[in-house]
């Protein structure tokens, strides 16, 4: 009787707890289908299926208790205890999986938030890029317009400059024509002057040639005169020397006697009145006129050469 009472109590407890467990599993499966727990994946769905299967087995065992005899109730009770332990283990595993899922959900929410912020920043950057592209296109248009205006201004300036250049060229050509006429007249005058100068040069050349011939003739005559004069002088000198050889000895001895006598007459030169000093003085007095005459004749010859 006691075992039957315990069995009935266990059966009632299981019958009370089983619907609650089934309801919780059903709600989790619904939430899983809605996509709230996206991070659960294949492992979470497999665990839910295992729990559902174990609950079905437990329900089958409970329903089959009424058909069993009191002799097999002990085996059923032990089997139910094993099932309860497995269910508790599965519940602990489920709780751990739920905690992991919650942490992953928080992490995913942070990531989704960060992704949203990044998407907003990307959108802002895209808007800024579109604005920059629009401003760049406006700048390009403005640059094209400025370039077109510059080209128009350049063409107008070129036209104005071309007109001014043509005017300057005309003025310069007129000045050049005047300068050319002036140069032509100067060239004509210079040609006439050159002709006159050429005539005078030719005339002077003929005169210079005649004078040069005369100078050459004079030089030849001077050379002949010089040679003849030198010959005449040599002959006269030889004659004079031949004539003066004999009396020169007498004159030399007489001059030496005179010099010696005069030196002895004076007290200062009396000590020097020997034969050598007297001979040197007498020779000097005799040679001095000859040296003087030679210098005079050489100076005359040099003047004639000039």
C-alpha cells in the first residue's frame, strides 16, 4: 500500500509538472521561430528536440503505468527516476545554453547598434560625398566658364595686340624706308669719296714709287761715295803716316825732352820725371789728335748715313 501511495504521488507530481514544462518548451520554440534568439543555431534547436522527445517518453511511461501490475511498478519507478535525472541534467544544460544565448544576444544587440551607427555614418558620408561631387561639378563648370572667358579675353587681346603690332610694323617699315634712303645717299657719298680717295691713293702710290726709286738711287750713290771716301782717306792716311814716320821719331824725342825738363822744373813732378812716365805722357799727347780726328770723321760718316 505504501508503494502504491508513493507511486500515485509521483504520478500526480509528474502530471502536474509536465504540462508546465511542455508550455515553456512551446513558448521557446515559438520565440525561436520568430527570430528573437538568432544566435541559438543548430545546437539550441537540437537540445529543444531532445527535451521534447524525453517529455514524450515520460508521458508515455506515465500513461502506461495504469496498465501495469503492482509487480512491475518498481521498475517503472526506477526508470522514471532515471528519466527525471536526465530531465534535470537537460534542464541544467538548457539553462547554461540560455545564459550563453542571453550573453550572445546582448553582444549581438551591441553589434547591431554599432552597425546602425556605422550605417548612419556611412549615409552621412555618402550625403557629404554627393554634396562634394555637386560642388566639384559646380567648380568644374565655373572653371570651364572661366577658361572660356579667358579664351575670349585672350582672343580679344590677341586681336588688339595684332592690330597694335601691325601699326608698329607699319611705323617701323616707314622708319626703315627712311633709314634705307638715308643709307643709300650716304652710300653714294661714300662711293664718291672712295673713288676720289682711290684716285689719290693711286697718285700717291705712283709718287711714292718714284720717290722710292730716287731714294734707292741716292742710297746707291751714297754707298759708292762712302766707299770712295774711305779709300781716299785710307790712302791719305797712309801717305801722312809715311811722311810723318821720320820726323815723328825726332819729334817724339824732342817732346820727351821737353816734358822731362818741365817736370824737373817743378818740385811736385820732379820725383816722377823718369823715362817710363815721360814716354807715356809723350805718347798720349801724340795720339790724342789722331783719336780726335777719328771721332770727328766717324761722326761725319754717321751723319751722312742718316
